[in-house]
C-alpha cells in the first residue's frame, strides 16, 4: 500500500502538464533546481502516444531527481513557435534555465531510458549521496573497510549507477580481502561503469593487495631467513609484501625503505616501485604513507 501511495505522489509531483502561463515557472525557473524534461506532443500524434508512457515510467524510476513537463502544442502554439518545434514528438531537457539536451522523432526504449538517466544526472548525485560519498572516502582513508562497504552499498541503493559508489565499494571489499566477490561485481557491471575512472582506480590496487594477502603465510619463514641474512634484498622485498598482506603497513614500508637505502637501483628500482604501489593501496592520505613518503624523499635526495 505504501509503495502505491509513494508512486502516486511521485507521479503527481514529477509529471505535470504545462501551458503558456506556467512555462516560465514550471520549466525555466524550476530547471535551476533540477532538470526538467519537456515532452512536446499533440492528441493526433501516434508516436507521441507511444513515447509519453515510456518517458513517464523512466521519470518515476528516478525517484524525484527529475520532472517531466508535458506540453500540448495545439493548445500552446506560441511556446512551440518560440522553441522552433518543427515536428513531434520533440523532447528537450532544460537545466539551469536553458536547453541542455534533446531529441526528435521515434527512439528505442533503451535510448529513451538512457536519455532520461543522462538528464537526471545533470544535477549531480544530490545532497544525501554527496554526504555519503564524503563519508565513504573518509572511511577508506582510515582503512575502516567494513563501514566504507556499508556506506557504499547505501549510495548504490539510492543511485544504482553511481560510479564513485562502485569505486568505493570495490576498494573497501579489496581492503576486506574479498577478492572473489570483487571479481563477481566487476563481471556484473556495465562496460561504462567498469571502465569509469573511480572503478579503474579501485581495481588498480587489486593485484598488489591480493598478492600480499596470499604472501602473509610466509612471514615466519622470512623472519628466519632475515635473521641469517638481514640485508638480502629478495627477502626484504618478500617480507614487505607479506607484512602488507598482514596489515602491518608501517613495518612493510620500513622493509622497502631499508632495501632502497641498501641499493636503490636493485632490480630496476623494484623496492621503490613496490613502495609506490603500496602507497596507492594504503591510501595517499594514510599516516603510514605520509611518513614513508617523507622518508623516501630523504633517501632519494640525500
């Protein structure tokens, strides 16, 4: 019953009929707050009768992020003339007081849905999602992976195609060592989201983190090797990876800094490259990263 009531309220609020008297208020002024899709139609237009229901359902799915304004051009010829409507159906998206996008003629269902989603995203994710995004990023920097994951899921419940939300979800799940789950998520994503910058940035930490997690079982054996040969660069590198996988971030960085101090050019600067990779995985704002970067700069420029 509640769902029916909510859908009815959204329909009344976000699907409206507009005429010459209300156009400035309901479209031009209203578009300064959120995008307004304007559907120019006429009772005799058969393609309009097919298009309008699809637009209405797509707008309802956006849960208040956008409004559909319907204008009968037979009853509002002045508006049609001012906007140079040559044929119908014609659909325009108004945002910030001006036309931001539009199309004319018949479109496929998928094209119409994509148009509505694109229009809805013009105003950004909204205040609630913005607050959640900020909070999730903070938890990522704190390496509070469990809370970051929960917040990311809330973001995606509100905005199911939020690229940053998927990026923080993937990053937090990598932090929780849920590597198989991450791969399942990636397989289910659309090409656009999978190739988005937030998702690619998050995935750039996957291989290093998974490798380190698997290496942590070697810590005790590596300790014994390093007791006998404390400056062995292979052992130091392997130990740094194992310690990182065991969440001993500072100790991991110290191993790599020690290796760089011994021989910074070893294996084409392997220790420095590994350290930079771990900086990305740990987060550039993490205290351990900040301290290690300062020490690295001292080593490289001394």
